[in-house]
C-alpha cells in the first residue's frame, strides 16, 4: 500500500508560499495580499486544512 500523500506548504523568505502534495510542488501563492488571504483561510480552516490547501492548489497550479 502506498503512503498517503497530503498537501503541505512552505512559506519562503521572499514571501511566497509553495504548495506541495507529497514531495511535489503543485502551486505557488505570490503577492502580499494573496499570501495574507491564504494564511487567513488556512487559520480559519481548523481541522479542514487539507481541504483549504487543496482549493488553493487548484487555484494556483504550476
């Protein structure tokens, strides 16, 4: 059985957010306003963080 592949993110020093699934980059959030919206939505998502990350990954696909 293969391991589960979850969404994740990395906030970079330049202010961008790199969205990942497993070990692959699936999206990038750029710009102060968009990054702030992303972080706010992720905070508000609580236990549904994977759903929020999935929505953002679909919106910002590479």
